[in-house]
C-alpha cells in the first residue's frame, strides 16, 4: 500500500510539465496499483507518454496520450491538494484546454 506523499520526476515538453512548471513534484497516494513495466515499450510505440515516474524511473506516476489535446492520467490524488480558490495545476490546465477546444469549435 502506498500512502502519503511520494516524489515524481516530470518529463520535459509534456502537458504535465507545462501544468506544474517543475521537474520534480510530490503528490499524495492511497492505493495498491502500479503500471506493469512489461508493457511499457509497447505502449510507448502506440503513443502513450510516460510523463512522470518515481526518481528511479521504475514506477509510472503520470501517463499522457501524445495525439490527444489533453489526456493526462495519474496514480496519485490531485484532489487532495485542490481548493476552490486554488485549483490543482492539472485541474486548472485541464479546464483551460477544454475551454480552448470549445472556443475553437465554435
């Protein structure tokens, strides 16, 4: 069981790096799940980006889909650090991306 804050290194030029504006973050976990690295290369070939990993590179913390405007999935709980007047960076940038897509279609 992973409980509490864990470090995550963020890959450059990803939606996550633009949202956080940092190379390393600390986010809170409460789960028993992890990505099976056996499938990592195959998933990368199909367009998945491993945007955040543990400092040793073994645990996948953030994934993104390269050809999607803003597909970001995380292993941690960003809602633990979000407030109505100070949203979590991932929520803030997700809403901004959705708003931009809506304006471009109008």
